C-alpha cells in the first residue's frame, strides 16, 4: 500500500508545492445531498511523496490553493475534479494533462478507466472497494485514505509513459490541446436559462406550455442553488411537467394535479402559480426537434465513415476523433464551432467533413 501524509493544515504544504513542476491530483467529493459537489479530500502526488489534504479543516488554505493552482496538474478523467475545484476555489490549475485523454490518443478506449490503464501500463491491480465511501465523515478511516492515496500513486509514472509514447507518434500536443479544453470555465458555469434542458420530458412542449416549463425549471434551478440541494429535492421533474401541461390557475387546481406533494403546494404554491401566470406573457417560438430526414441520416453515415477511416489510419477509436453526437449536432443545428473543425482534428478530419457538408 502507498505511503502518504495526511495534511490537516493545507498552508503548511506551500514549500513543498513551490518545488514542484508537475503534480498528480485527484479529489474525493460528495454530491448526493447537495446541488454543488462538496470537496472532501485532495490527493496530491509529487515524485517522492503522496499527500492527502483535508479541505474541510478550518485552518488557512489561501497560500495552499495559490500554489497548487499554479502547478501543472496530471489527472485522470479530469472533468468532475476540475468542476469541484473550480466551485471550491473559484479558479483552475494553470495547465492540465488528462491521462484518459492521452490514452485515447494511443488507441485505448475513449473512456478508459484509471484502474484499467494502470493495470495495462504497469501490471498493477488497484483496490476499488471504497468507491461509495462517505468522505464527509471525520476522522477518515485508514482504509479510505489508503484507497485515496493509491488513486494518485501512479499518475506521474503514467504521465511519463504516455507522454513518451505520444511524443514518438507526434501526438503529445494533441493531448495537451484536448486536456486544456477542460479548463474552459463555461463548462462549469450555471446558466438558469438552460435549466429547461434538464427538465426531462419538456422537449415536446410547445407555446404556453413550453414557456411555463422554462419558467418552472429556472425557478427550481435558482432554489436548488440558493438552498444547495439537488434539483429533485426541490421539485421532481414529473411535478413540474404536470404543472406546465395543465397550467393551473388556482391553488385548488394546483393541489389536485397528479403527484403534487401537499408540502410543496403549501410551501411554494403561490410562487408556482405566479410562474404559470407569467408564462402567458412570454413569447415562445420553440419547436420540438424534428427527427432527422433521410438525407440527414445519409449524411451522418457518410461523416461517420470518414471519421472511422481517419481513426483507423491513426490506430485509435473513432469516438476519440469525433462522436456520433458531435456529428449529429453539426448536421442538425449547423454547429460550425465544433472541435472537429479546429486544432489537430481540422487536418485529420475537419476539412473532409466540410467538403461533405
């Protein structure tokens, strides 16, 4: 099992961090009972030591975060880790190397797991028995800390190995480019106007019903953020859909809707009715997405074939080059800002896709 140091005064790590260029980083967080993920542990690997840092401590963390974010991070499947760090610290690392992305550019599956990659690179079997641990409880159990430390133990060796292999193939900058895309703050910022996209079942609503659904979803998002509780704890999807579909005009009509919790009606019934009433004044020209036409289906197949051929020539999975979802978005919504038309993908596949379009 890896040797580690438990750090409950994060600022004491500043001298250690100042001496490092690359750090292996992982996080443990909980989000089952909150809107925002709660950062519960930071694991940091240097070439000679592993540190398990407790961010729930009341001691100072300012210089710790300043120095930690100034380093180059090595992370596996980094999106959720970057999200929770961004929400906690309000900033992101200077640079990022995602070992999952790097592995994909060498022919591994696009969603290659960390344990599988470590096994393949180093022949080491990792313990994954504590994936459902409660990381908020203190003191943390020794078994949990050992598990957490192992999650960063092999990150820097994996970085060295993958970087060397990518460099030989001329793809090291590809990995850096795709990893850096995860440092775009827009990926993690909350937009209440887009809350309707997370209300499952509302995509086929039109007119007033769509307007009401959008208002109700935005209200729920605001409440969830304010109270830091999951959306479904504020109001379940089926309840909001019932309200938007039936457009109740009175407290009695609201309370009689299928599945309406009496406590919800009692607590915020007035506000829900206000949102429904206000929807009558909204202009809503939304039209549900049409099924793809036969010509669009044919174009999608042609584009997929181009992507598959390019991927085969590179010896990597087609999804690493471009997914079916990305291709569909280009065809249906005319998205010319897709990553397929920029960076390394432009030469590999973007120009060919533009010709097809």
